[in-house]
């Protein structure tokens, strides 16, 4: 080969490398922007879940209705692992690009349909039934979307910048939530409360059709992943990615280590900080939805860049130490942070709680109607359930003692008296309980500081996660492996964190009791990850 030929090839390589660098920026933007819109579609319901309890579920037991709304939000996570299986297989067989175009179309249409759905008042039980079905479709779509996007970007990235480039995909879930909160705030501020309750809530859902068209237009311009093309050209692709993922003991072990050594902790930390904190502020601390959304928006704006920081840092020191440190810190700090949120979020309520103790004396509380039973016959709740609901709705701390033939309520050292809502409310109000409609009067800067702490912990565990998962799985099953690990962890462990936490609070009377779900998974993930999770920085992802 002549010197001139060698020079020509070398020059062509330089040009291609330079072009790839520019293309990588365009690819990151297109993939991330599309994923932001898809997360917006998925989270706009979550941002209105407490509000939806009054629209799509029967009145009569506000606590049961809230649980039903949270369970419906969680329903969107049920099919995410199945979406990971279905679309992961397609992504490994026909390509990354084609697959996440399909997931985006399914997500956009299901979201718009929610905005057109009649409420319980006009459509009866068909309304929540169809709503659950649409949430399942959303979960199916997002189950295949995120793993595809992060895989696609990683396979276009340089090895020494993979943590930073994939962190732009990790940031999309937070940005999608951010966008949903902004749209809801704009809608609520531009119309009366009556108009928003009547028809204004539909705008964020139906308006997502515009985002769908824009996202599809952007993604249609993308090219297939070069790593996938090379794999296909060399005939190394898997003919059965799912069988190879779950049937091969080595690959199955990778999935389990990824879930319980990284993703489980990330999932509960992210959803506790981003969603349960929102429910906690509105349902427990009695902030207005506008207040809670605004504080969370400020915290997200301050904290979101740290996803990129920790993605970048993982390129320097490794993925594993950052994720494990984030899980360990979360296990230690989640409880104190929520105590701080309660103190600063509603000082009057915090003062009342510190001075008030309520005991429910009864013999039927342990044999009480299940929470799920209340969802379908809320009017039939037993007296103990009604008493718990009354106290929980007002964030009054209580304990239950099965030591009386009939139900009585004891406040402090006073004598126990039969349960009577009006008399109990009057007694609690005299002790300083703020009214349900009383303004919360939070310490705004401190609330934002606490929320920032929660978001910061999420950035530690989530920022480097995309690169770690892509590097953990071989190319022939990568889309499937990444998607399944992400969605089993986020869908079945993290997605139900708000529901589980709220159910624990209702059952125990402790507004902080539900946090042990998050603490347990964060701590166990830190331990398992420290022992079993390999460091993946610098791995060749072409194999």
C-alpha cells in the first residue's frame, strides 16, 4: 500500500472521527429530547394523582380515593418490565432506532386518550377501569423507551465520555417531571379552580399530541447505532435475546446484580425524592398544590445539573463508588430530610404534632377491612377505618391498642371517649391543629433546601447508572438486559414506593413510617452492590 493511500485512509478516519463527535451531540439532543417528552407523558398523571382522586374514584372515603389514585399511578409501572421484554427483544433484533419510535407513538396516543376520558361522575366504574388500561399502555411503552435511548447514545459515545453523554438521558426523567409541573402550574394559574377541575386538567394530556409530532419528527432523522450495525454485519446478533438473557446463567446473574446492586436503590431514592415528597407536602403537610409544585420546581432546577456532574465524575473515578455512596447516604439521610420537610413545610402542624398523642382503643382494628377492599366499597368502611382515615387526613399521629370492646379515642391524658368526628375535630383544634383549609405558611427557602437534598441524592445514584448498565451487558442482548434491569427495578420496586409509603402511614399513623421501604432498599442495594457489582468504566462495549 502506498504512502499516499495510507495518508488518505488516515485522513478519512480523522474526518469520520470529527464528524462522529458532532453527530454525537446531535444524537444526544435528539434522543434526550424525545425521552423528555415521553417521561412528560408518563409523569403528568403522577403530578396530578392527588387531584385525580376526586375525578376518577367514588367519593366517601378520601383516604381510599387517594390510595386508588396512587395505585393507578403505580399501575403504569406494572407492565414496564413486560415492555422491556417486548421492546428489548425488538431492539436487539431489528434495531434501536425503530423500536423507540414505536414506544413513543404508543405513549403519546395513550396520554392524549387520558385527556379525553370521562370522569367517574359521568362514566361510573368504566372511567377508572379505562384509566388503568391507559396507564398500563404507558408503562408498556416507557418500559422499552428508556433502555433503548440510553443504549443508543452509549453506542455512539467515546469510551472516556460515556458516563457524561449517557447522563443526558438520565436527566430526562427529571426534566419530564419538571415540564409536567410547569404545564400544570401554567394551566392552574391561567384559569379559575372551577374551570381547571371541570376541563382545564385535560389540556396537559391532549396537548402532548404536539410533543408527539415534534418528537417523532426529530427521531426519524436519526441513524441506526453503529455498534448494532457492526454486530449485524458480523452475524453476531442474538436470535432470541430474551432466552439468552434469562436462560444463560451468566447473563441472568448480570440482570440480578444490576437490579439489586444498583437499580433497586436508585428507583426508591428517585421516586421518593421526586414523587412521594410531592404527595407528602400536599396530602400530609397540607400545602397547596401550587406551593408544593413551585418548591419542587426550584429544587429540580438547582439539582438537575448534578446528574451531569456525577455522570462526568464517573468517567474519572468509576461508576460503582458513586452509586454505592449515593445509596448509603440515602439510607442515612432520607428520614432526617423528611423530618426537616415536615418541620419547615408546616410549622404550625409540626408544633401540634410534637405536643399531641392520640390513642385509638378498639378490638376490630386488627381485623379491619383491607385497604384494597375500601377502594371498591368506600362507604362500607368499619368505624376503626373511618377513625384512622379521619386522623390520617389531618396528619394527626396515633397508635392503636386492641384493648377495648368498643372504639374510643384518647387525646393525651384525657379520658377516652367514643369516636365522634365533630367532637374530635373540636378537641384537636383546641390543642392547635390547623384547619384543613388553613394556609400551611411554609418556610420556603428551607423547604427548597430539603427538597434539593432529596434530588441531590437521586442524582448520585442515577447519573452514572446508564453507562454502568450499558457496559455491564454484552452487545447481543444489551437492549434487553438494560431495559429489563431498569424496569424491574424502577417498575416493581420504585414505582410503587409512593403507594406503599402512603399505605404504611395509614396503617400505622406514623407519617414517616413509609420511608422505611426506601431506607431498606437503599441500604440493601449499597451492601449488595459493594460486594457483587463490578466496576465497568472503560469496558469495550462492542463485544
